[in-house]
């Protein structure tokens, strides 16, 4: 599978997920993006069209495993959400398969107190 086809497939999966998943001010969307090196997560209110909270892998990660860093991102986003009074979210895996780093972000967020 070449690079163009991979990105088309990812976009297709993401559109399929986004058809059903939308965030509101009461229950924002926890959108996760995974690059080759980093993981980013943000809470989005789709009705207002704005990002409420964001977190990403920390710079200078002293050799931690990528899954461990992803779990820290989930915990960080949960902590920031709690500070804003958000406890319930809807999870958007962004077209990525739910395993590895994406799953670690979800587990970290759940352990941090977010419900989804």
C-alpha cells in the first residue's frame, strides 16, 4: 500500500467515525491524533467550533515507551478537563485503530476520571 492510499484510507475511516461522533458543550469530543513520534489529544465543542482543552506528548520524554507517554497524555487531558468542570466526553479515535497508543490515551483518561 503506497503513501497516498494509506492517507486516503485514514481519511475515509475518520469520516466514518465522525458521522456518528459529535461533541457538545456538556459532552465534548475527545479527539486523538497519533503521528509517528507523538500523540495529541483535545476536547472539542463542535457546536461552538472551539477547542476547550488540549494536551500532547511532553518534550524531553527521557526514553519512555510511546505507550507510557500516551497514557500520560490521557491523564493530563483528564486533569485539565476536571479543572474546567468536564467529566463526560465522547471518544473520537480519529480513524486510527483502537489499540496501542490510542488505547493508552483512552485508559489514561478513564483513570484520570473522564467517563466515556
